């Protein structure tokens, strides 16, 4: 891949999607808020951090908002991981019920009726066909059959309602580089996401907050891995910070942001081979401080922001992958005053978390408006 210098500034048509809520969050980066046919958006809306959030379906043609459920388990960064499943007929999202964390699967047509709560389940992504969910499962009543672990990587079959254990954090940690092994501190599996044909998945190993000796990059991140789901082989990609990975359409490579563990805020846009763990740094793209890369469903475009490039402004880019044409299509202001939120760092940055529409023509982002509101914006008419 190579990239020519950016075209002259070509701003997209930016539309605020007004909602009844002070804060409105689309699904976390990589999880499309559009239903499969592109007619509705799924989002979480709430007034203040810590209050109950409502899980809402918005009809794009009419602008009507329909409440599908409520959630106590969300944050200012990831919302409730609300996402579509079963070809858009059902929704899965996080919640806390009777003091237990879990996932809710509910029927959209029945407006939240016939909901089922899976205690201990967290669904990080839904398969392309909408049938399976991938994430982690914690069963406090009984330990894993393989080891004394409270949290295991899992896959749920939404049709059958069955949960399958894929591996434990302990099994994955056996593939850590020696200097990262710490017998006194356990690991957790985060960000488990399968590729389109569900032959492979990527994930991170993270130290839980209760077990860390210090809050530093080295203390938190154990490494980035891929797993052959058929052969159950682990491939370690090293222990440099890796954030916001996404599968490329081929299902063999991952577009990612990596940082060296040297205390700097250097950020690299890279391609990682899921099988060999080879890393190709995409240095030809003239973007400083890249973040949140997302590839369009048709595989033609890469969208990403650059929130460390400028102290006041977050530029947003779309790259045409076949030609390398790089377009800066919009800019968003950061807000620098720290606030008392669930994750205070998110209020200082635009943190756009872009996602593509199913037809690869639009993008949805979240923007902090002067640190007091979190709103959804639609970007259109930027592809020329």
C-alpha cells in the first residue's frame, strides 16, 4: 500500500443525529450500529454518567426512536456493546441484573419482549452471519473445567442459546514472551473478534485492575494474539500496545494501531498477518497520530481519525485503498478540560470511533461537544 499526499481539504456533509438524550453512543468501534439493510440505527442514550441507559432503535426514514431495553452496565467510552444479531431480528447488549453482569438478547419486533439474560456473558462481537457472538464468560459459581479461572473466552450460538468455551486466559498466557510472564497476576481476555468465515479470531490479554502492581503500559498489556479456531493454535504478535484492531476483508490480515513500550505517544498504522504474526508498518500514509482505523464493508476504503496529531483539532481521513488517495474529509475540536466521568480521558478527545454504513457510503461517529454532550454525527458525500 502507498499513499499520495492528501488532496486539498474536502469536507464531508456532516449531520447531527438529534436524539432525546444528552449522551448518545453508537456501538463501540468496529460494531456497526446499522441494521443489516441499513434502515435503522442502534444506540445507547442516557442523561448523566452512572444513570440508567436506554437501548434505542432509530428509524432513519422517520427519525422515530423506539426503546428496546435498558442497561446498567455501560460506560462513556463503549456504551453497552449494543449490537445486532440474527439478521437484525434481535439485539444483544450488556446489563447488570440482581447484582450480576451479563448479556441480554432481545427480540426487536416485540420491543424488548421475550428477552433472555445470560449471566456472566459479555459479547464483544457478532459474526457476519449474525448467528454467533464472541467474547468472554465469567461463572463465579463454578470454575472452568480446564483451570481455576473466573473468565474464559467463549462463543454463543444465538439460535440454540448454547455457550461454548474456547480457551482460558491461562492457556493463552503460555504463549507470552518470557519477560511478560507473572505468576502473581492473572490475565483476562479482551476484545475477542472473529473474522468473516469464523476461522480465526484476534484478542488481547490484559491484567485485571485488582492484580496490577502499577498502572503502566507494561503492567496492563500482555500481548496481542490470533487464534486458529479450527486447530486451536495461538499466534502471539508481541507485547507492544495494540489498539483498535479490525479484520481486513481477506480475513488473513488485521489493520491496527501499535505503540512501542518506550513511554512515548508514537502511534503506528500497521498490517498484521494473522498466521505468521508479521507486521508491516504503513509509513506511506501521511497521517500523524493515527487512531481507530476501520475498513469499509466493500473493502475499498479505510477511514481513521488522528486524535494525537493536534492538541486542539482531530482530523478525520478516508483513504482509497486501490489508489492510495488520502482525503481529509472533516475536523473536530477536542475539549481539554478533564471531567468526572467513568473514563475521564474520553472527555478530552473527540474519540470518534467511526463505523461504516452497510453500503460503504456513509460513516457514523461520536463527538464530544465541549465536554458536556456526546452526540452522533453522520458523514456523507465525501467519496468523489
